[in-house]
C-alpha cells in the first residue's frame, strides 16, 4: 500500500509518518514546506503550487493520502489552493484521511456528535480564517468524494515519537521552571487527545475501509485549566503556580466555550484506545 503524508514534518504529521513507516506493509512518502525537522527522507513541496503538486502526485500515485497540513492564519489559502489541487487528482480508489478540528463547532454548545451541524465565525473574528477554512474543507470533501475519513480532534498534547512536545505544555514548563505563573481558562471545555493516540487513529483509518466523519479522543472532557493542572502535576511541577485565566473577552475574540467531542462512534467501530489524563 502506497501512502503519502502531506505535512509530514509537523508535530502530528511526523508522528503519523513515523508510525506508518514502521509498518512493513506500507510504502510511505511524506512532504514538508520549510523544515523537515528530524526526518531526512521527506520531499520538499509547496502544496499551493499547482505544477509542483501535480508532478509530485503523479510520481507517487498513492493509494491513501493523509492531509495533516496546517497553516493557521493562512488556512484559507491552504484549502482554496492546496486541498483543491489534491481533490482534482484523487480517484475514487484513493482514500483521503483528513485531519480536522473541534473548532468547526463555532457556537460552543458541546459536546458534539459527528451528525451535529458545523458553523462559521463572522469574518471580523480573530479565529475566522482558521475555523471557516476547516468548515469549508469538510464540506468540499463530503461533497466531492466518497472515499474519505475526516478525523476531528480537540487540543493535541504529549510527546510524539520524535520527542517533540506540544507548544502549550512547552510554554507552561518554561514558565514554571522560571518560577513564573501560568494561567489557563476554566470555562473552555475540550476533548484533549494524545498525539500518539491520534497518530494511531490515522494509521488505523489508512488501513481500514471505514469512511465518513469520526471524532477522536477519550470520553473524558476537561477545561484548559483542569487539564494543564493535571499535566503540571504529572510532570512533577509546582501546581501552586497554575492560575485561572480571565474569562473576559472582546466580541471579535470570543472563543467557543464547549467544543468537546462525543467519541462513542470511533470507540464502537474500532479497537482504538485513547488515554486520559488522570
């Protein structure tokens, strides 16, 4: 099976790439844009460049494509160009595994099932480019393709197989080691998923014939404050330096309050295990 991981140099993408490379039944290729990181066998590619993309894709001819490319404030460009290029090349026999987000639920009244409607943020909202691009991507995929799996995830944490940790935890560690406080919101409820568990879910959907939308992660839900408190405790840091952040927001910066995901579907249909923060 030929697998191509677009965005294989990233925090999640590299974990997916490494896990797939360890499977002797998978012939895996991966791409990066600027820095391949610890991986030395990736292909440099700007997915937004149509000619380069087309040449690379026709050379690889993958059976399964994993889209783990993320671009934050440029996510709309990534969807309008990069993902669009991909969709024009996919055949019905080629499966797409697309990494999406809980941020498609912009009204913040979770927990959400896979069948719940997604929404968009106003254009002037600070998070609109990212959230609305992800919503657009999901709608494009479900409209244009039949052979796909969209995996939605909340905040991703933990060390990946290359030893890279999520930025949120790294920043907390840096603050606590300097004796500084770290503050987190207690009103924002999420489903936190470990990076290696999510990578395992991606690999599972590379291999299986499941299609559709799936929410990833454990049953456990937590606020950012509660989760990071447990993280600090688990790592052996002084939890007395953890504080609850202000919940005051400007209208165009308001974050959806509860985007927790209901994960019964993936638990029922696969043997995947998602760890919890005890």
